[in-house]
C-alpha cells in the first residue's frame, strides 16, 4: 500500500512539473477592482487550487464540529432515556411487589375461615319519599335496622 502511495505521489509531481514548464508565460488576473501583478500561469493555478483546498477544509471542519455537537446531544438524550427506562423498570418491580402482596391479602380474605361469621347482606329498596316527588333509596344491612337513630327519628317526625 505504501508503494502505491509513493508511486501515485510521484506521478502527481511529474504532472505538476510538466504542466508548470508548459505554462511559464506571465499572466495578470483582473479582479474588477484591482489588477494583479504578472506571474506565471501555473502559480495562479496553484494559488487557486490552494484556495479551494482551504475552503473545502473549512467547510469540512465546520461540518465535523456540527456533527460532533449533534452526536453529543444524541448521546446525552440516549443516556437520559436509559436512566428513565431503569427508573420505570424499578417502578414496575415495586408495583409488581405491591400487586403480589395485594393478591396474597385478597387470597387470605377469600379463603373461608374456621368459624363462619355472619356477614350482613346489603339490600336496596325503593321507597316512596314522604314528599311524594320521587323514589328514595333505603339501604338495609339485613339486621333489621332501617337506618341510624336520627334517620328513624326524622321519619317519625314526618
């Protein structure tokens, strides 16, 4: 590979020297506002090529800097998203633990105990309200109680 580079470089040098020898005549460049001194054509072409290389280098460097900034921004955003994912995974684990505990508690409540406890049944009755303007919902717990004492006294007062 090194030999190919050296060979290619020698060919470019040979072509530049041959071009320079053929274009030795003095040339002046008119820049509209100023006329340049007379120099051989190959010198002006060399300056033009050098100017093109410098412009291309500046453009490439500015693009590289822009890409580095974009890469850093994307890298930072990726790290933030990874942190967020880790937090969400931890939150999921905590929620799963809570769900497991709640299922255990619910399972222990659903299993019948050795002494059956009388659980009052809740019934809903539709009763005509005293004012006669609609239906009033009375809830009974099955124990024969039709409400609290204040509710009973209010009913007796009407």
